[in-house]
C-alpha cells in the first residue's frame, strides 16, 4: 500500500524484522540463543531504502533514529561519536529508555565508511568507525547524554542496552556491481567457452548476486559484515515503477495535491501523457523517486497560486505538454468554458 516494487526486499525485511521482535519478546530458557537479525540494505540512490525503514517504524509504532555514516567518527575526533546514534534514538523515544531499547536505528550511506585503500594515516571515518560499531550492533550498554547530540558535560547520562535495538544499514555502494561482475565473469570462464565470460555485464539484477566476499573487497570489514546477517538488495527504479509510485501508494504525492485542491472544490486530473512526462524527467535526474516531488512542485506552483483566486474553476487537467513547458493545463470552469492558466515556465528543448 505504501511502497511500490522491491518485492523481494520487502519480503526479506519483513521476515528479518518479525524474527527480531519475536526474539525480543521471547526470553528462552534453553541453550539456543537466537542471534540479532540486523540488516544491510544495498540499492541505488532513490530506490526507497530510507522510505522503507520509515514506513516500517511507523507501522510497528517504534522509535526510529536516522544517522548518516559520513558524519560518524571515532570517539575523540571532530564529528559525531558512534554512540550519538543511540542518543538520537533515546530522543526519538521521548527519553523513555525501555522504549528506545526496542527501537530501530537506520545508518545511511554506510558504503562511505568502507576501508580506504592505499592510506597510511589513521582512518578515523572509515575502518575505525566500522570497528567502533561492532559492540553497538552486537549489544552492549552505552552511556549516552539525555538529549540528542548533546556533548555538554553537565547533561545527565543514561545507560541504554543495544541488545534488542534493530540496526539497519543502507548504502548505494557505487562500483560494487563491477566487483560482482568481475567475480561472476571469472567463474563463468572457468571450464567453459569464452562466450559466457561477459554474460553478466548486462544483468539488471546483478546486485542481488552480491556475496560477503564482494563486500569485503569493497572495503567492509568482515567482523562488521558478520553483525549484519541479513543482506537485501533493492533495484533501481524503472520508468514504469516511477509511474506506479506517482499513482498507487496510499500517500502518493499526486493524491496529496488532489486532496489539497479538493478542499477548494476543484478536481485535479493527470492524463497518461503527464505521468509519462514526469517519470521521464525523473529518470534523467537519476536520483530515483526523490526526484518526483521537486518536478511536481515546480509545475504545480502556478496552479496552486492561481486556483484559489477563481471560484469558477471546477476541474484542472495536467498534460504532458504542460509538464514539458508547452502551454498551460486544461481548465474547466463550472459553466463548461475552457480557458487556460498561462505557464510562467519556459518550454524544454527536445
């Protein structure tokens, strides 16, 4: 209802999260200890990693903290201490320690803390951060200030145990595809004809074939990967998926604008050419679904400004031509006349 596509990723995350909270709620008395199912999400920019986690936390009604791995450094260096993510979670839980201890922490851009190659200086924002996160991911008592990002010595400290906090790490991992292809092509060429050697170069689902060894080559520390047992991959969004994202989710952005104009008693419609034009523009920006809002806000500005001024307007239809800066939207007033709102935007060169 909320997230389009990514069926395999949704299934994997659902199972991992279900198992995690089953583990949290069941304190077994036998010798079988269920390990934490922390998650590593790999997928291109704008494929829905952050949105998936936000939706998950909302549905589960648990506190969520989102941190950027690039801002994290080893303790004692400029930047946010690794423990600051727990402090953020405590703040998201309204300083309720028990609630925070069953929350979710999402660390984005985790690929940016890969081990730096050919460096002799101390890697305070790469491998050292991975090493520093090991205890956090596994489960330990962390003393954090009560109040997010507070480094004031006078602020009271609280002890938060991370054993039952679900950690989800996400990243785009550029160039990881090349590492996977290299391995697969090498495997294919052993004992077969050279025809198979480049068989994986055009595989659109290449990321799903990732292994721990591929990630280790990328620069992720084996011990770090060992604490993220669930690896799920997301695909880059196609034009068709972007059109679905525009129309189908419960909170689709087009539905939001339709609701806003409905409050002015105006019906807002988008024809098929408009949906296609928006999706094509988003594909050119190469930032996935996050490009959609900016594109829509740009062409809706004139409409949202002009509509409230005229009580006679009953329906507005957005066309592909209008999206591309050619003319205005189709306006139907309550007496069935069809004037047009002039567009202040310049047409796009084809």
